[in-house]
């Protein structure tokens, strides 16, 4: 009996050891399969397409890349406005980037613009590639180009003072109010607290109805192209129209928005070095933003060969004109000009038609698009300008702004020194 009991004990121990070995085998097998799965997934991840490289563009005039984000760091590279950088790593407020030369470092994310902003500028360049140049301009101070008209729109390219520009299109928008201010309705003047209230009131006045709110102040923006071919919107007060000094003094308190060379006159005794003196067509308007037209006056400066000076050869006022002004050589439609003047310098511009509605800027783009305009064409014959009208046609009626009041005329005459 004792032997049978010992045999039973040994059998139970062997059974328990076998069960342990079986469980250990299952665990080892599960561990092996898990390792295979991990290695398989790691191998598959190498087959996945890598994420596209993210590009950013420097908006600062000039800045540095640094080896680390810390109060004390070393400069690794110098980058300038418009440089393209590849993003390698993103931090909390900084980006680790790489330049086209392979230089790497950290840069503040506020000093760069995204690829989306760059694409908007590229779209402007593509969409307005064939637009005619309205006038030439020059930058007053360092300023940025914007993707859209408005101070809050995105910006990228920085222009330096004196940069030459090509003006393509004007837009006008309401001027943003300072923080904390809002547009209020004009109210009647309250009575003075020092007024004598004991005097009897002769007659009660009828209360005046609330007046409509005053129109908001406007600001003008120009779509421009710089010398590098970059295109964007620029605040009009940050640039000037490029006008020759010889005719700037004749502006008479008006703003010259365009000056175009109609032809040249040779004067060997001219006081300037260039003896082929240009004849200019200029368009002017008041110093006011948000006008529903581009200019309200046209003036042509011809050159007097005998007196060796500029004189006014043509002037038209109180019009609502729109750019561009077209300059070309054209034939006399009547066929009455002498052979020497078969083709003469000619310029054309458009004015608002008398039956056209008032021009209102587009609330989104700010563009001034008149519904109906009339074309005016003038031909220079010697020092005389004659209007060109197709034979058998009647000149259309033009819309004219309200003429100046006597008070404004007197003020203008005083400014010109004629009073």
C-alpha cells in the first residue's frame, strides 16, 4: 500500500510539471507571435509614404537662425525677406527649419508666413498678369504687400523705401476704427449748463428727427507690382505717384494720379540737359480717399519752344474719369490733316455717363466699377488738341460732379496766390 501511495504522489508531481511546461510553451509561443507582429508592423511603416515637406517663407526684413531655443544661443544662419525654409520640427512658438543651403536652426514662427499665404500671392500674380499699368509709383517708407485690401490681411513681401512700383488697380474700403471706438449717430448740441433758464421761451421748437449716421471714413489701396515681379495690395498713403518734378509744381493743390508722355519736342535751347522735352498728359483729383472716380481733371502740358517752358495746352474739369489713360499714335478719322500729321499722338480716357447710376465700391473687393462710361479721345496737332469724334456721331453726355462752391474757389485761389 505504501508503494502505491508513493507512486500516486510521483505521478501527480509529474502531471503538475507537464502542465507547467505546457503553459510555459503557450506563453513563449504568444511572446514569439507578438514579436513577429511588432517587426512586421515596423517593416510596413517603412512602406508608407512620407508626409510632404512643409515650407514657410521669411516675412522679416532680416533675421537669424539659432542652434537652440534659449536665452543664450548661437547664430547658425542669416535669412532675409522672402527666403524659402523647410520645416524640420515644430516647437511651442518656434520652428526648426532648413535653408536652401542646408543650414539648420530655430526661428520664431511670427517671423515666417505659411505656404497658403505664399500661394495667395502667386495667384495674384497669375490672375493679373495681363492687367495694364495705370501709373508708376514709388514707396515712401519700408512697407509690406498684402494679399487683399485691408490692414488685417496677410502679408509677406517687404518693400524698401524708394522701390519703384507699377500700379494696376485701385480699391477703396472703410477705414477701421481705433480699438474701443464705434460709429455713433450725430446728435443735437446739448444746451449749455450756464444758460439762463429763467427767460421765457417764446415758441417751442419741433423736435428734429434722428439724422442718419455720418458716412465712414474711407481709405484707398492699390494693387501693385514691384521691380522683382512680386504683386500685392499696398496702402495708398505709403506711396506716391512717380511724377516728374518739372510738372509737380503745376498741380495747384491737386493730387496727380497719373502722368503719361504723349510725345517729345526737340528744343536745343531747353534749360535741362535732355533736349527732347516730353509733353505730358496728367490726370488729377482732390486729396481725399474713397472717391467714386479715379480723377476729376485732365491737364496736358505742352512745351513752348520760344519761351522754353511748359504751358497748359488742354484742361478739362468737373468730370468723373476712370483709369487707365491710353496713349497711342492714330490717324485722322476725317482725313483732313496734312500729310505730316497723318498720324499724330492721341490719348483716350473714360468718363461716367450721364444716365449711369452712382458708383458704389464693392463691399468685398473694394473695386470701383462704373456701369456705363463714355470714351473721350483727343489728338495733338502741333500745340493744339482737338477732340476726335467719329464722323456722323454725336458726342454723348457726361456726368459731372458738383462744381466747387464760391468759398472753396476763393480758398483755392488764395492757395495759388491769385488773391
